[in-house]
């Protein structure tokens, strides 16, 4: 069992008041809060060994390089990658997906097909549309069901010898659905297609094993896993990363530069042009250490309890509809009140100190599917409590009364 009171003490922000009320933070799917252990690592970096990496012979540079590379190993171990050079630091999920999409620009042609799902975040749609525009390849879409699940029969039918890449999220940020990625990967591999899994929404809840999944690319952001913004990672199988074009040119990613010809550095540096977010990378490692010390099994069990409790209590409100009703979902509740705009509910909840997300959640195709402008999304983390859910439920009731 988790000791919630002890855990909450790790998060200074949870002591805050908002609009004179204790903060209830239910926007964890947009970004998670940061524990003191990770804040301390950030302060320590800037206080004691701030320096550029991989360059200086001086002590600070060596220290920063060692800690940054140690963080890469922490990430490698966390995701069970075979090699450290298969972990590329990026500025986040969006950057990682763009890196892969760009990397395939010479590996794809106009006869090829790419498969996306209807449940994606815009960052797992737009970079691929750009790749299709560049190459003439076709983009096919796995449709979704009313429950907010992928139509797996339709997926099977879309696959063919023409399929070169499949990209799907592990967990939908808008609905919380956990997708059957192992099946998706296996079926794609039967046709020789590579698979990228967007794990931004999964990593706060699940510890993925990239070798067991046999996934080709897995991407995530640190800021949803108790780490800072502006840093994330791309895991890629070495053989794919070697085939791909570098994304950006510059310092750090080269082997030899002359005006006639430049040769690139080996992995992972080939994809890490310029000075990276050094402090962020180190803090990303610290965030994973923090989460692992708590334990993902315990986190999952507790969050399921919050999800079930929240679902039950919210559904007691008349006229409230939940979008995303899969049995296989994480602690995200997307809902609307009949006849009321989600934005108005969100604004009133904010007045009560309750932070939720309203809008399309960067997933406009899902909103179009349900024919709604957006939803109110309450997303729970392991540091939330049932008492906070009670506050949300009474807040939604109040908002409903005021708005109807
Ligand atoms: C948050 C999120 C992203 C985008 O992550 P960034 O950190 O903004 O790059 C992509 N996909 C999913 C599923 C997300 O939840």
C-alpha cells in the first residue's frame, strides 16, 4: 500500500492554495507535479556543477557529463533497452516523433503506406502527414469504437506488404484507453513494418519493457513522469537508428567536418545536435528513480482505485456522460455535462481551486468522432486522494447548478 500522506509531503506544490481554496490538481495528463527529490537535483546541478558536457577537460564538465550519461543508463534500465546508445535524449515526445518521421524521409516512397490510429495526440499525426507530403506515401487510419477503443479487425485489414510504419499511442491522453500494443506490434512485424509507440501517457502509470514488446521506437516526455519540461527520450532499435537520417546538424553530432564533406558521430550523438537540456536529462533520471522507489505496481493499484471511485461518483450526477469507457483504461476521466460547454465548467472549477483540462486535448479527431467541441478531463496521479475526488464531484454539481 502507498502511504499517501507521506508521498504528498514530497510535492511542495500540493500545499498551495488557488483562489483561496486548497489546490486539487487533476491535470496530471497534461503535466505531472515535481517532487522535492527531483527539485533538489535541479538545484544541485545549477548550484554545483553547471557546465557543458562532452567537451571540457575541466572537472565541472566531466562531472556534468558523467551525471548526464548516468541518467541515460537509468533510462536504459528503466525501459530495458539492450544498449545505452539506443536511448536518444530529446526535448520531449513531440521532438522524438519528428526526429523519427524525418529520419524515414529517405526510407519511404510513394508506393508505401503508413498507419496511424484515430486515438492519437496531434503530435503523433502531424509529423507523419508532413512525411507523407514529402514522400507521397499514404496515411491510413485505424478507426475507433464508441467505447474509445481501437477497431482491431479494421487494423488487421489495413495491414499489407505496402505498410512500412505503424504509429499508435500506448495510452490515449484524451480518453485513457490502454491500447493492445503488443498485438499491434506483432501484426505489423508480420508484414515487415516498423512500429513507433507514443508512450507519453503510459509512462506515468506503466513501466514498459521495450525488448519484451519488441517495439522499434518508443517515445516519452519526462514532464508527465514527475520530471521537468523540455526533456524526453526516443528509444530506437540500433539497426533502425543507424539507417535513419540525422534530424538536425550542428555541434556534438559530427565526426569530422570539412567544407567538402561532414561525417556524423555514432549513436546516440548522431541525433543529439547542440547543447542539450543537461540539467533536464539528469532530473529525468532522478524522476524515474523516484517513481521506481515508490513502485509502478503500487501506483497502478492505487490509481485504479481512484479511477473506479471517481467514475462511480461522477456517474451519480445526472446528465453527466463519460467518454472513453474501455475496461482497459488508466486514471483519466473525460466527461461532459449535457447542454453545458466544457470550458464553462472548467472555469468554475478553477474558482474552487480544482485544476482540470478542458478542450480537445490535442486530439481533435476524437472530438469530431463524438461530435463534441471538447471534454472536461480529470486525470489522477498517485499523489491524489479520494477526498480530492469528492471535492471535484461537489464542484461539478455546483457548476451544473450555476450553468443550467
Ligand atoms: C503529452 C502527450 C504528447 C506530447 O508530449 P510533449 O511533451 O508535449 O511533446 C504526445 N502524445 C501523448 C499521448 C501525450 O499525452
